[in-house]
């Protein structure tokens, strides 16, 4: 998509260090969009459209262009959320050219728990009914699950005037966690999400707790989908741990016939292995964490990097796991000069 997209919006951000802001925006979005940088001007291209960030003095001029109003709202939200995050405690102000009043989030979907299903001893699936599953088909896989406090009428977030999500607070504070849509069942009008049940004692797991306790008929919401798109490539290498397994399984199921897949997944033991199926040719290898000796924390990243060294440039590299493992993999791909358009490398969690 290009700057000729019919839906456009401009804004102005004021910050104490425009250079640092551009640096952080480019560093982050290089994993999610095509990024071009010329000095004090950054230009991002993604499926949501284009975003131009041009520094002038102590302000950044923002120009967005998208193919639809929904995509434009998503683009504005993503830019606003990240700029405020990167500003941290420093003074920061963001205004948009239109009179943007707080409004409805067009990507907020109300869903109802249908039931649960144990996939493995440590993986629990929750099925949700959804009035319209079409936004979840063939595109981004990630959503934010919004769970209202028990015994209270839900108060859902809205779109703030600055482009950020305006979240309810106090007694109406929502549980918010990011997950992958494991499967879209069009015939039943259902969305499936798999929740890993952490076996280690003492770890706070509010998302897993929700999955165990959610009764049929419970109303929650999903915000999205966004990011985590299905790779479009003839040869794909997929690697990760339990946090990435739902996405890996969905990709394997949805790739077209003739796609070559090499898969490396780390799970606790053989009981946590899942059957992966699809139209592509599948070469899968499982790592069992409980059988690792010595420093088991680096086994996955080391095995991923050994596999990457055997791949040609035309392989799409898809990796999702712990933050430090991801950093090691990114460094290797950077040294190899792997095309950023041919890779998705993201951390799904980090050690405390």
C-alpha cells in the first residue's frame, strides 16, 4: 500500500529529544514494517498503510495514510501508544489535525465463552463465540483479551482524543493480556485461544487463571487483531516455545499446499507435544526442557541459531520465545544480513 491511500490524518508531537524518539520508533517498528530512515525523517510501510515522521525543531510532524477508516484508526493508535511509551517520564504532547473526540474502538469485539478443552496437560483451550469472525481470517493473529472484574457490569475502553486507548480504572479496571487466535472456526462462529498453564509455583498467571475458571456464557472482549501476520513464503522456518506454539500450529494449518516448513519447538516433555497438520510439507523437531542438562535456559536459542545457519536467504524465519533468546537470534540474523522483510522475530515473554 502507498501514500495514495484515501484515508489520511496528520498530527504533531512535541518532545524534548526528537532524535531519540525517531531512533526508538525505527528500532521497534523495523520488526513490524518496512522502515526507511533519512536523517530526521522516518517512513514506515505496513498493511495498515504508511506513516511519515519528520522532525522539525522540537516537534515531529506525523502524516498517516491508510486504505480504510479502520486501518487509519489502528495506525494512529499504534503510533500514539508507542510514542507515549518511548517518551516515558519526559514531557510529551501529541495532537491530531482533526477534532478527535473520544469514541468507539472499531476493533473491539464482544465475545462469549463457549467452553474449555484440555489440549495437553499444560495447555488449556478456551472457545469463544463471536458474532462476526471475518476480521480474524487470514490476517494478523494477535489480540488483547479484556476480562472485566467479577460481579461488575463491564466498562469497555474507548479511543482517546490523543489516539491512545482510554482504559477504565478503579473498580472497573480490566484484566488485559495478549494472546494468539489459535483457530477461527467459521462454521461455528468461534475463536479459539490456547492458554499455557505454568507448572512453576509462585508465578502470577492471571490469564491462565481466567482460562481455568471461565464459565460458559461469560462475556469478555477482544481488542484486535493486530500484528503477528501469517508469513507469505514458499519456505518457512518456525521456532519457539509454548508461548509460540498456538501461532506455529495455526501457521502450519493455514499455509498453502507446496509450502516447505521446518519447525523447532521447545516444550516441557513429550506429553506437551501437539499434532501439527496442514497442506504444507512439515519437518518438525521437539525439544524437551525437562531433559536438558546443565544450563537449559540457552538450549532453545542455541538450537535455533544452529538451524538458521543451514538456511538459505529465501527462507522466511519466524521465531517467538523469551526476550534474551530473541535478542541472540536477531543478532545472528543481522550479522548474516538476512532480509528483514523475510523474518518475524519477536519476544513473547521475559524472565522476571
